[in-house]
C-alpha cells in the first residue's frame, strides 16, 4: 500500500476530517504506543499502519483489504 492509498483509505472509511484526526491523535498499541502519523513518519509500512488502525477502530475485515486504490481508467 502506498502512502497515498493509505490516506485515501482513511478518508473513504472515516471521512476526511475525522480520518485526519484519528491518524494524528489515536495512540495504537499495535504500533508501539504511537499514532498512525508517528508510525508512518518512523518508516512503518503504510499497509501495516492501515491494518493496525482498522483493528483499533473495529473496521470489519471485509473493508480492510484492497481499499485506497483508484479505479482503473477505462
């Protein structure tokens, strides 16, 4: 997952404003007691951050994989 896909997935799942807030403010134990923003800045893979965020926010498994990608152009 690319960083742009991560941000798109967060916005799609949580909304742009609320999503930005949880990425910046929610401390996640699976990320070493860091926020998603801090984990990304420390070099943690965006996919691992996305999955940890999904667990923390109880996003159903059916909405965790393959999100954030742009639809292919026809």
